[in-house]
């Protein structure tokens, strides 16, 4: 928490360059730390946690007729809150205790969410490893594998290829449409922009099963095409397009208006401005928008379930015949009563999580910046350039210091 | 513009007359004729914008078109019939719709406190260095595929939560009727229930509610926060007096959006429940259903009337979620525009 803005001298005091030893400088002002954690705080939390854990164990496991890890944790938490309150009351006034209690509740809900994510990833990872450690899981399809065959036979190659193809096609459809709609809302605007935005927001939350049902109703029932990867990618397009639109609109709006004005002042037309100024400036954010849409699309199960059809065979063609994808593969095999099949389902889940994680991390790495904001390397390069030009202008040597070799940049 | 600062106007707010003297400049409206290229460009963009209407319109149109058969067969009893026997022309959503809503409500009851706590934690309590990482993590939670939530719920959560469910049924069931389990006390009486489906769905809406609420919380004006501190408030006092009132509209919108998402959630619910077609009154008992799970589990039936009935059910789901989401969108937008004027 920073609620005080001290002058920069004070803020950079201890961390700044060491003062020369010759003069005796006035002691640099120290920034006052508000809040922070004292030893008492830590010990109170730790004491309440251990005390309540012990009490919980005695009550839950020995005295009362309860069972199950879930109930144990809930009881522990409730006892912990009570214990923390009592410990707090011993040292602080009621208002402060309430403040601390709320802080603890806030911390614990944050930790709960983090724990849930870690648990999901960890659980799917550990269950999935059983089948995913055999390389054949990534190189074979399920065509010649029966329900009781060992895990060294059969795999999810068909589903992986199907997922990638369907995702690729859906991206191909959704991205141009989505970005164009976003540019429409932010650059053209007008009376239509607001209803479009409201509808895009509503469409983001469209139940995925309805998207599947729609494509099933149009492509397969009305026009009589076979279920195929292409139909699935159309359903995915309906899901991905609003996500791309919304995320893209946010970054396009962040592009500074001065850049647009500069382009217009140079005589650029609107489409030149959008194409050469706005979109390139927003590029990292747009890539993030696309990748987030992809991460969402690859995991959608219900649209694919209704439209792509299931097959255990390898099918490389999205337009011809049933084509399985990872979510559908999981859905189909974990419902079977065979341990091997469930293990394969989990391994596919692990693969799917891996794909989502890779896409997600890509999006974060590319999209951490605001439009026009430079990466550290870019900023260094510009700084160097500026310094050299200043030096040249001042009549000094053109290159007052040695530039690092090219490879270091 | 600069003209407001000029002393030339006799009194504040006096009408300025442009063109009278150099001191009274007013910005001139620049109009540039659109080039043909621009006109095409705008036309294309407008088409892209309109495609959203087209897609949503087509969805509604085709669901109605395909659902008419079923609706015509059973008429109004589609809304009042609980059973789903398409071959006997005896089907309706009177059981699946309320059961789906019940799952969504349970999900909200669990998710909203956790999500609000997390949102407050991230925007107010978490160390600044952790904040960006936590935001990413919540976004990641939203990106985890629903089938993975389903797997986790079915294989990890369900076996571990049964003890707690049994305890609730046996000890609270007598005082709180809807927690009672009326079927025999064996393990499977407590599985695949509305409650467990609701718990899993709650995990899926936590990230949505969290990220939207966090966004509005973090927009609470800094000046008022400092004001609260300066008046001697504790951090919780500040949160309660400044952040929560400021974010109320956004939180309501976020909860509605979460509700819409929970209603439409399919795969995790379909994996966990064992479908039945009675209106659920006891949420801990084995057996549950929702429109989306019904569609996912039954779409394989090949006769035209069954599919048509599913389309009709899908239409109801579509209309309901659209309504909830548009309302939520309006609430959120209103709270955002309020946020813009507050500081």
C-alpha cells in the first residue's frame, strides 16, 4: 500500500548511489512504511493455525463421528478463524481485530483459488502421466486398441491432429471477423457501435452447447452435410469470435489518439491510418487477444461434441468424415468403465492442459505491454541511439563509447 | 480549449461570438471528405460489426425453425411437463429448467463469497509484486477447459466430498428439509447430485466474478481511499466505506454474468450428474439435470422429433442466458460510465 507520496529524494534514498565519503551527508530520509507485517502478526496467524489444526484433529478424528478430507479442511478453517479471533482479542482492540480477521479471510480466499488451480493442474498431471509417459500415446490412434489393451497400445494422435486442425480453421474464421468488428466499434463507431458491443458481450457468454446446437441445426440437419471437423470449427468460431473482438477492442482503444492525428495530419486516409498506425501499434495486444481466443476455443467440448462426430480412427481431413478432438476424446473415454481408458482420458486432459498453458503463457509474454510501450531491449536501443545523436550534435565524438557487439542487443 | 481561460468574456459563461477578435478563437470543425477507399473500408467494417447481429439472429432463427416441430407436438405442456419421453410425445422442461437454475444458484452461493474475497484480496491486500501474477492466475483459471473441471470434479472432488455431504444430510437434514437424503444410506445416494454439480460449476464461475469485480474495485478513486485512511480508518473500514460501495454496480453485473455462465455450463455438469426428470427438491440426493446437460447427453437420439425437442430446449436456454447476459452487460456498463465520472 502506498498512500503517501514522498518526494523522490526520500524514495530513492537508501537504494540510490552511495554518497561520496568525503562530505558528511545528512542522513537520507527513510520512507515511512505503513502497514507491513510484524513478528506478532505472523506468530498470531501461525499460532491460530497450529492450535486449530490440533483441535480439529482431536475433534474430527477422535471425538466426533465425521469422515472425509473435505469436512476436515472446512472444520480446520472455521476453528482457525475462531482461534485467530480469540488470539487477536488478547492483544488488540475490537476494531483492529475485525480488520485483521477480514484480512485473513481475504488472504485465505486468494490462497484457496491459487490452491484450487494448483490442485487441478497437479491432479490431472499426476493421473495423466500414467498413460502419457508412453510415447505411443502421441504417435498412435485408437483404431486397433481394445478396451482392455495395455497403455502401451493406442494413443491420442488422432485427437491431437483433429484439435489442431479444428482450432486452426476456427482461428482462420474468427480472427479476421473479430478484429474487423473490434476496429468497427473503436474506429468507425457511430450509433451502431453500442448495440454491437452489448451483443458481443452477451455473445461471449453464449452457452457453448447452444453454439453446437446451432451448427448442428444449420449445417448438419438443414443442409445435410456429414458431421466433420469443419462443422466443429464453425461452432468454435461462434465461441471464439466474441472473445477476440472484446479483447481486441480493449487494446485498440488504448492506442493513443495522437498517433492517429499524426497520421491524418500527414494526409493518411482512414484505412491507411488503421492499417499502418493503429493495428501495428496494438499488435502485441491483438496477438494476445487471438491467443486467448485460441486457448478458449481449444478446450470447448460441447460444440465439438454435437458437430464433429466421434471416431477412433485417424482422420487428417477436416472436411471429410468424423474427426475427433482432444476434449471429445476425453469425454468419450473417461465415461467408459475401464481403468486404461480413463487413464487415456486423463493423459488427453494433460495434453489439453499443456496446449492451453502454452497458449496462455504465449499470450502473457506477448501481451504484457500496452500499445506503443517498448520492451526493455527496444528502450535500451532507443536510449543508445538518442545519446549518440546528442553527442554528435554537441560536436563530440560521434561514438563516445563502444557499442556492444551486435549479438548482445 | 484556450478560449475558456481568456479574460475577454465579460462574465463566466457569457456566450462567445466566434470571429470577433483574435482572443476569441473557437476550435473549428474539420470535415474531410472520405476517399472511395475509406468508404469501402468502412463498409467492410460495418459488415463485420453487423455480423454479430447476423450470427445471433441466425442462432435464434434456426433454433426456432428446428424446434417448432416439437413445440407444435406438445404445445404449452412443453413448459409444464416434467418427463422427457419423446417417443410417447410426452416431454417438457418443467424439471430440467428449474434443476439447471438450482445448480446455478448453488454455484453462485459458493462462488460469490470466494470470488469477492479473492477480488478484494487481489485489489487491496495482496503485495503489489504478487498482484500481476494473481491476475494472470485467475485468468488462467478461466481458460482451463470445462472438461478438465469435469474430470477433476468427478474423480477428485466427488470421492472426497461425500463424507461432508453425508454429514450435512444426517445432521442438518432434519432441520433443513432440502438437505435431507431420502434414499438409503449407501455411498451412491450422495453422489452425482445437484449439490456436487453446483460445487464444480462454482469453480468455473469464480474467475469470471473475480476478474470483473477486481476490475471495478481497483478503479475506486485513490483520493477517497486516502481520505478514508486520513480519517483514521482501518483497511477494512476503507474497503467497506469506499471500495465496496464504489464497486457495487459492477459486482452485481459480475454476479449476473456468472449466473448466465453457470446456467449454460454443460460438460462438467453432464459428466457428474446422473440424469433424472423429476423436479429436484433435495439437493444432496443422487440425480440432477439441466437443459445443457440434457442436450449433451441426448443429442445422439436419431429421430427428428427428439432433436427438435432438444432444439426447443436449447432455444429456452438461449433466450434465458441472452436475457441475463444483456441485463448484466447493461448493469456493468452503467457502473463503468459512473466510474469514469467519479474522479
